[in-house]
C-alpha cells in the first residue's frame, strides 16, 4: 500500500494562555503579569504543526469544541502549515481545552491544563482505514488512554511504528494502567521527570546506570528504543544493547521552554521518517535533529514560533 502520509499525530489540541512574570508566586501571593498572549498549543498538536512545518506530510487527530472561539483559533493556526485536519473530531458537549502557562524571567514555567473536548476523544473516533495511510503514528499527552490503545493495536497489526511521548497526564496514572500501551510501542520518548515518576526514582538517584537498569523492564515489554530527554543536559538514547548521551545544541538565551519536548519529538520524527531505521547510529542522528529543533523552539516565546522550516533545516544540514 502506498502511504499518503508520513505521520499521524494523535492527542490534545488546546489554546495556551501565556503569562510572562518576574517570578513564580509563593503561597497566598500575587505577581504582576507583564505580558499575556493567546497561542495555539497542546503537545500532540504542537508536534503535528512542527512536523508539517518541517515538510512532513502530517495529519492530526484530536477533538475540539464544536464551533467555539478557541477551536476556531486552533484550526486557523493549523492552516499556517500544510497540515491535514480532515480527521479532526468535534464535541457538542465540551468546549475546546486550554492551558494556563506562567513563565518567569529564567524561562521556567508552571502549567495548569484544562483538557475539555480533547479528553473526550474516544476509541470510536479512531478508524483503521485512516491510520493505515501513514508511515508512522505519534501519540502524546492525552489523559484518556482508550483512543491511544486502539490506535496502537491498529498500528501493530499493520506494521506501522508507534512513537509514544506520554507526558505527565499519562505517567501519573501509574505503570499498570499504561502497560498495555507499552506493549504496542516501538519508540518511547519520555522526559527525565516522567521517567523518575514512572519508576518512583528520587532526583538525586537518577543517573545513566539507574536509567539503564529501569529501562530493561520496558524493553521486556517490546519497546525497541527509549529516549530520555533531559533539557539543557541533552538526551539519553537506549536500546536493549547500548546507550549514549546526546548533547544539546548551545543556547545563548532561553526565552520560553514551553513546547520544547514537542519540538524535540517533531525533530526526531523528521529524522526517523527519512529512512525509518532502528539502527542505533541512525537513531542517534534523529535525536540530534530533535535536540536542534528543541533548541530553536526555546529561543522564541510559545511552542511554535521558533520551529524552523524544512529549507532552514536543510541549510543547517549542509553546513554541518
């Protein structure tokens, strides 16, 4: 079968209400907001947008409120890139979700997310006929696991690689509830904090050896590759035989870390789609691209403004 799409991203599309502040408030405290912006967001939606901007044939599956203001903004912003939104679903019962993001002068953030219609995406919204048209499927940050489980099973039955970036909304549900998804995951992209929470590891105890030891359980479930993102420390890539630290790109000034993980995922997917190889050296290259895209993202406000175009990425590759 000829694949019409490079990747289908499934998950939440939200609107981010971003407040710039000098510091994060203490208990029973108040801080001044120097700037307030309304930007489209949601982890899977951000990754879909970035994949499309990077030149991949990308579709998005998620759920919005029916004809509400936030949903209309999300659809309008998706039109900035050639993103396929024909698989979008709508709810008449719930409004489009939103996230309230506070960012201090160091680029550190606090997020309060209201999933709204996004979490109403159901397994009935996932159609096998749609999913078999793509080369890979990306799942990210949706509290409701049912549509993810169905999509992952469809992918497994049709030899379509699944890339899973859970996010804390999923990780906090515990290993046993996520286990079924892990069985059908090929590549797991997980942040340092999410990895710690999943395995109940204290911050001071987390090092490369601890990550390797705990990753063995995930490999036994069938996961082929694990990437642990660590912010300014780069990422660790592991398979069942080896691991390696991949350094991040140098950043002069961090403006906003919102969406850095989503941008990393998009960069990794871009690299992976080029040859769909599970060879360790090829995957290391994919992680490097992920680090580069994440680095570009955090130098601008919002999750999407710093994402380079496909042409800019080609120029970067030529100059390496």
